[in-house]
C-alpha cells in the first residue's frame, strides 16, 4: 500500500470517529415570574448573544452551546413592576437559578454557568 493510501485511510477513519455533537450541549433557558413582560438576553449558539425583547412569562428556549463555554441568561423587567427568576438547565447538572428579583421597570435577574 502506498504512503498516500495509508494517509488517506487514516484520515477517513479519524473523520468517521469525530462527532461534532459530542462537542456541544443542549442548554435550556427559562424565565418565570409575575412581571407582565421582560427583555431576555442569553448566550446563543457559537457563543453569540441572543435576545428576545418584550416577551411574556413564562418563557423558555433551548439552544446548543459549545462545551466549555461560559453561558449567561438575564431578564430585565419591561413592564411597570413584577418579579422575575431566571434559570439555566443542562443535562447531567443541577439547574442554576437566580434569586427572585422583584421591583419596577429596569430590574434585572441574572445567572451564569459553564457547561
């Protein structure tokens, strides 16, 4: 077998074993509370920043995030008043949850974690 054939075969075996899904995790973001509307900011796929403005509660979203990333979720009260709690959940770990934040427009609940 030629050297080129051996290199090509090794590359084929190597690429067949690599699973890009193993390098990422599904993260579920959840926002609950009594506030009528909130503006949500979260870590999105490829460590981008995702936003959902003026959403009602409860709100949730699941995204696939690269393993080893620092992930973040916050919710800012947009309505005149209310309470809000944010939570990050990932398979195999206990959810990370913010304390309940109650107040007027502009108050923010926030939580961070690493996957």
